[in-house]
């Protein structure tokens, strides 16, 4: 059994073929899609976070709105770029969103993906510490965020406060019990997956990772997950971790599906450079009739290793069509693979 969710990049553009012409369209349709996804039995609604782009950015207003309009579905991100974040303010935002949803927040965080602008986090008022890289900064902020989620008091109270204080040091409010265990780290390498395990975070592994062996993407990703699980066990954490992988999977059920996705000619992984001197491997997409799709997915080692599958969706095609795509996977693919 697997948890199955969708992952939306939240694009919009004033394009005649798009259902999301504006930021308002994307935000409101994201809420509607999460509500509809819950109704068809999907387990999660996850959203990418990108700055300086016509895509979803600040996630907490959206997550809070979805939390208020749904009852069961997990609500998350994949991922929040910690280079842009104030960890303490983020604790307050995350705590509020989690309480509104009744404890359903699943926050994916990381150093972040390649940016739209050069060192965009500088425009948000942040600078590197001496000898620090931006990757170091992202991990440092992540650890501060995790530490403050524990709800332990750390701030010296004012002897003359506006309102009476409880005894002792003060913590950030609102405190969301259990949220610390629902933080995920988006890892692009084996070493950062191990680091995530050591720091007690769940693992998100996307449709790309650094090419560290030349093996097929799904094999490298499966190896990454196994290293993560070994590191988790070695660290001695008292709970079972969760692991998600993302995939572009489309069951071709009608002519419209074949028009949009049936022209996939390459069924191979792709190699590219996502950063200077950083060779990455991008996993293939899956698009076929359900019976063929099932056979292909049976060979994906990383999906087998994960407990959660996030289906990337073409959000620009509108709520109704995306519900159709997700329903096709739930009804015609997932049961045959033992995911349901």
C-alpha cells in the first residue's frame, strides 16, 4: 500500500491554451483541486515553491486555505527553499497552517533548486556567514527551524510584558504538536539523503538527482533511499521514516490524453547540468495505456522503495482534467500494482 498525492508546480501564463491565466487562477484552482482530490480518495496535495517566477511562491496562505476546506488529505510542499526563509517566522506560519488543517501538514524543505535570479535570497535580506556556501546556509536555517519546532522555550521574557507570561523561557506560538515529525528534506544527492536521516527528517526524492554512478535514474534513486534508511536506523530514531518519490505518470484513457501525452517518443532518462559542474540525471516520464503502464512501473525500483508517490500534474490544464488524470491512476493502475 502506498500513499498517493499530486505535486503541482503552480504555473500560470496569459496563454490561450491555459486554464491558469493569472496568479489568482492558479491559487484558487489549487484549492479546488485539493478539495476534489480528497473526494476521489487521493492522499496528498503538494505544491512546489519558486521565487521570482510565475509560479506558486509563499506557500502558507495556500496551505491554510486548503486546510480549512478539506478534512483528511495531507497538505505539503516539495520543496520550500530555506535560503529564502526566516526560520523563526516560518515556525509560526507552519504552526498556524498545521493547526488550521488539524495536523495534516507535511512540509518538504531543502536548499532549493536552481534560481530564476542570481542569489535571489540576497533580495530577501539574507547574507552568507563567513566561509559559508548557500547550501550551508540552507542547511543551517533548516536546523534552526527544526530546533524551534520542538516547542522548547528559549527566549528571555520581558519583566514588563504587555500580557502576563507563563514561567520560564518563552517558545514561539502557535505550537503545533507533532509537526517536527512531518518535516521532509528534498535530497538531490546520496550524502544529503544521509544528512536528512541523521537529522530526523523524512525524505523527498524528486524526478532528478545528481548523477553519482551513471546507472539508470530509478536505480540511483533506489540506492539513495536505501542509504537513507540505513542512516536512519543507525541514528536510532524511535519512529519509522517516510519516503516519497515524484513521477510524471499518465494513463492514456481517451483521445485527449493521447493528444497531450501520447507523443512521448523518448522513454529514456536525460542527462543535464542544473548547476555549474553539477551533472544531473532526470527520470523519464510514463505515458501509456494502463496495461502497458503497469508493466513499466513494475520495473521502477525507487517506487518500490518508497511509501509515498507524488504524481506531477499539468496544473495549467485545469481542475477537471487533472481530476481525470489522477482518477485514472487510482482506478486503473494503482490497484494492479498493489498501491491500493
